[in-house]
């Protein structure tokens, strides 16, 4: 049972059904019906923090509509799902789209952007054989296509908004502020996508999802009404509640809750094996007791299952969430994390020199210029970012007659900032480039 439990709590495990998210499900189904099934172009932007069920929900909806799409006699549906993290640079999305959507007879043209547009508008050949095909392009982690002028993202959203388009675009991203940067220009061109935001999971939702997965361990499938009266398999209810409350208070990331459960199950399994081993040692048959050996062996085969308890969950939570400083860093937004990355580099290079506001501004501009995926903010916004980080207790800014001479002191460790950066792939690649360039 421990092995099966660890399997269903893996991040990659596909649940038999998704719990909750009824409003988000309804919006996605409506969009799919109005555009994909109705043969109409359109675009949907799905945002939300990591682990809020965006991709999982969309995957389930596609699966539920699979047979309906196959039976359509008005048009064909061709789906392409691309994780933008797999593309080395934003403009590489055009080649990826052409390779995924072109017919076997077609060759790659020199002007790949034009070819991608023609394919998605059904104009890539004279016979117009794609007029009867609508392409559903799902771009997961779409914020990885960010460039300084946002040209790549604008172009793709514009293609989906053209009346002649054969494209239904669904963009998924963690960045909640991406639309704020994109929308003004898209709105002026009448290319504004529909917006759908997934809020972080709350305590009842996380608890219900964990319990549903635990009940799936039992072979007989009882009705949900009976589940309430049935004892919870493998985990004590208060241990589930503790996990749900801690994760909801942190980020509401379901994947973190699943990880905590899986690791807590591993601890319970270790306790079970230790208990089993001790039982075997105690019940080894001695001379004159051979007759009872078979009965003793049967007892050994079925020792009492060790359930996941509060101490198991607490031990995992301490290692997952670490110090309060790590938690504060995780809750910063992308631009604030960029600021912390710059300060970390400066702290490493400055040795005994003080970091001043003036030097920080210079370093911020220089280091942001080293990546096309990092967009620097204005001077006023930068001051606001520093102020917000200071309010969070992560740094302090001293006083001085001259503003640029004010000293910045970090209240967190270098290793804690590194951990924060490594969890965001855009920042991780940016920082790796900076470190390698400075090492030369």
C-alpha cells in the first residue's frame, strides 16, 4: 500500500478526476465549445501561481472532448501543446510551430515567421487544404517567450485574433502581471485575449484532493457519501489537515502538498519496516517452539500499518519550507526576485565594500541587459520594488544626505537567494550566464 500511495502522490501522476475548480472548468469548457468545436479563432490567457491546476484542468478538458472532436464533420481539429521552456530562445517558437503543423509534403521555408503565419491562417498553399482544419496551439509557460519589445507574443496573439485565422491560441503562465504588460497594445489592436485566473488552492480544496487520492487506494469504489463515514486510509485526518493548512498559508501550491504527503508516507513506511523488523526479531522461534512457527509467521506477515501522523508531516514541512527567510523570498514577485539576484551578485563581488543605492542602480541596468528575457523597470518602479522588499524584512536601506549614497544591507543568506533563483528557470539561466561570464 505504501508503494501505491507514493505513486499516486507523485507530481507526474494523473488523477482519475480533478476535485474542485468548478468555475474555472466551466469557463474553459465554454471557450472550447465556442471556438474549437464551433470552428472559430480565438485566444485565451490562463494565469495563476505554480501548482494551481491550470495545465491539469486543460488536459482533462481536452481528454473529455476527444471523442466529440473526432466525430466533427464540419472541420478537423489539430492540437499542439508546447512547453515554452523547451525552446532555447523566444523566436524559436516559429520553427516549432511550423514543424508541428506542416504537412509531411511541406518543406521548411527561409522566412519561417511568414510560413508560420500562413499555416495558421490556412494560406500556406494554393489548394487551401488547411481551410477545413483549425489548429489549437497550447503554449504552456508562455512567459518564457518574453522579449524586450514583446514582439513574439504580440505577433502570436494577433494571429489568433485575425478574422481569417485558423488558430485557437491558449497561453498558460505563472506570471499574473504578464497581461498588464501585454494588454495595452493588444487592446489598441483589438487583439485582447479572454482572461482566466486560477487562484491558489485553499485549505478545504487541498484537504479534499489529498483525501480523494487516499480513498483511491482502496480497491472497492464506494460512493462519496460513504467516504465520509469510512476511516481514511494511510493518513490520519489531522495530519492531512496540517499539511493542507501549511501549504495554503504558504503559496497554495498543490504540488507542494503532494510532495509533503509522499515524503511523509516514506517516513511512515520506514517506521513500518522498523516495526516489522523488531517483530520478526521478537518472534523468532526458539528450540521447543517449532510447532507455533507457522502461526508466528502469519502474524509477522500482517503487522499493523503505520499511518502518517502529525510528527511525520511536521518533519517534512520543516525541511520543505525551511527558514522564514526562504518563505519570504518565495513570495516575492518576478521583478523583486530580479532585484535580489542583482544584490546577490553585488554582495559576492563587493567583498568588504558597501552596496549603495547608486551602485545598485548601475548594476541593475548592466545585469538586466545580459538577458533578452529580463525586462528592467523604470527608476521610480525600482525604488518601489526596494521599498516593498524592505517592508518584507529581507533587506534594509540606510539613511544618507544623498539618495545614491544610502546603503543596502541584506537580511538573508546567499544560499537562500540561490535557492529562490533556482526555482525560476528564467532567473536561473540569467544568473548562470552572469556567473559564467564573470568567471572568465
